[in-house]
């Protein structure tokens, strides 16, 4: 039996502002944007050049869901973005004025920083150490 994690749902305020952030600021690809109803779309983004796990941008539909926007994990780092070029992506975060919560550091597993997305969710940017 083979299993694969395909999508992770990320609750957002607005589809278009989230698409703009992920595609123009983080340089992700917009994989799909399909209207499902008057208020719901199926929106998938993922890092350029990858075929793995994607993010489903899910617009908060009620007050409870909206209350979770930006804090789906109780303030912990939520998503982990691996890179093959830490300095390039670090400079892009600075250029795009994306808030860096924890400055770059060199750890046993690689180089890492923590940044915040447009709603306040925390991400690790990691360039793994070569073995």
C-alpha cells in the first residue's frame, strides 16, 4: 500500500489576496482555481518545480473558521518550506517585505529562519545540510 499527503488546507480571508501573496511574493505556482459555488473555490498552490504536497487555500466560511485564520496551530510554526538556495529565498522575503520572525541561524540540520505569511501563520524556510 502506498499513501501520499496531497494537500494541506490553509484557511484564508480572501482567495485573491492569498493567491497574490503565494504566487507573487513566495513565487509559488497556481495549480488550480476552480469555482465550486457562488462563495467557494478550489484553489491549489505549491512551490515552483515541485509535484509534492500542495496548499489548498480555503476561504473561512463562518465565524468559527474565520477565527482560525492566521493561527491554525496555536502560534507554532505551521509549514516547512525547503529550499535549494537559502540566500536567494531569504533575499526574496526581504524584497517582498515579508515579516521575518526569527533571523537565519545555522543548525545541525541546515540553515533556517521563521517568517510570517500574510495572515500571521508561521513558516520555517530551511535549506537542509548536505550529507
